[in-house]
């Protein structure tokens, strides 16, 4: 199986484990790897624009190993959480160590929890969708399953999509608008679905109600089995993972917009409606999430056959570097606004032709 390279995605949870067990400066190893080492290595590593043949695609889709690598993230995530909670209860960490572990656990939840849930949430098998929801649970972000699949993918690159950053919108403004907007839209999507089925919104057929109950139960169990303190730390980890996700959302769609035709409908989603990154290390560690243009063009494609698209707008840096740059809005605007304007001009020509 050629996909063994995706074992590199386990570097993040492995470093998180070391931090939980060893303490000290090791608690910051996930942050050092993701936001120092990866940004330093990615410009040096050769980008891979290789296109798979039809036979290679069939082979990669037939190999169960690619899926197993995703499935294993669930026990890994919950195992790390349990160990961290036990450590908090045992009082083994200093304030410095707890701070580092909150960030490290949050990044791990984002990369191996929400990100993997995103991939599995697009699958047709109900049990894989259930696996995705379980991975979203520790982040208190189960509504992502509803909003992302039925909202974001439909309204990507429009003002109707809270997860598509507007031109000249700062990251910190986007965080609030996206988090609040996606949650409200998830409720709206469920309300409309139930209305079409002739059902009341106040029913357990409403996925949002079920998610709310499950998430509150999760927090309640933490408080009962461990302590209220552990529950609070769990919420802190959740917030870090959510902000990581929303920063990725910001980078993936910043400033890109679909045109509306005379009939009032948006043009179909094209590869130039999402930013693409072909930087090798980030691709592998995030299960090809960075080939986001191809994902939105064909959302049912599994990660192992996502490809680089020349027509897609290319981020000048990999995801970790882009996320760090986005945290400094003046620098982000200086680098990205010119690129957005170039893409918009090209998009205008393509749309009118």
C-alpha cells in the first residue's frame, strides 16, 4: 500500500501523547511541529502535482488501509483525552504544562478529530457518518455534520455561506461570524428538512436536538466521573479545536465568490472557488485536506484520490504558514488581496464566456 505515507498524520497525536506523559517542554511539541517545523520544511520539500491514472485510482479506492488510517483516529483521540483528564485529576501538571496541553490537545482534536470527521462525514455508509459524529463530539461541534454537508457545500463562495470568508474580512471578525452563523444555519437546515417531512422541530428526529443532548451528556459525564474542573478544561480544548477549524475555513475560501446569473442562480462550483495548497507535508498530515479545490469540485472523492488542479488558485504558503499569516490581518491582506483580485478578474472572464 502506497498510502503508508499517511502514517505521518499520526505524528501530531504521537507528540501529544509524549507531552501528556513527559510534561515539561514536551507539552508544546505539537505546536512546535505544526507551526514551526512544518512551515520551515514545506518550502524546501518538492511539491507533487502527479495525476493518478484511472487504474491507480481504482487501486487506491480498493485498499482498505486508507480507511483504517482514518478509523483509528477515534480510539486515539478518546485515549488521549482520557489520559489528559486523569493527569488533571492527579494534579501532575503545572500551569505552564496545562496551558501547553490545552493548545496541543486542541490542535490534535482539530487535525485528527474534526478534520477526519470531515472526511468520513462525506461517506455514504451510515456507520462511517456515525464515526464522524463521534469524532466531532469532544469538540462540541456536532452541528458541523449538518451545516457542512448541506449548507457549506451548497453555498460555498457566496455571502449565504458563513464559512466562506469575505474579501478584506479579518480573521477575528470571521471567527465570530462563522461560528455563530454556522450554528444558526444548522438549526435552520434541520427545521426546513423536518417541515418538508411534516414533522415538528421539537422532536428527536431533529438532529440538532439530539446533538445538543449528546454533547451536554458528554460534559455531564466528565463532571461526574472526573470533576467540574476537567469539564472546563475539556471546553477549553474544544474552543482551540474550533478556532483551528475556522482558521482553516478562512484560509480555504478567503475572498473567492461565485457569480449570479440572470436567473438569480449561482454558477456551479468550480475549482477556482477554493484555495488550493500542494505543499507536501501539510497535505499528508491533514489527509489531503489542502487539495481543497478538488474536494469542493467533487465532494464525494475520497482523500486518497484528491488531486492538484492547475486552474485552482494556489496559496503562496502551506496551511500552517497561511494560518499564522492570517492571524496578522495587515500582512495577510498585503499578500492575499492582490491574488484575490487576479482570481476575480479571471473568474469574470470565464463566467462571461
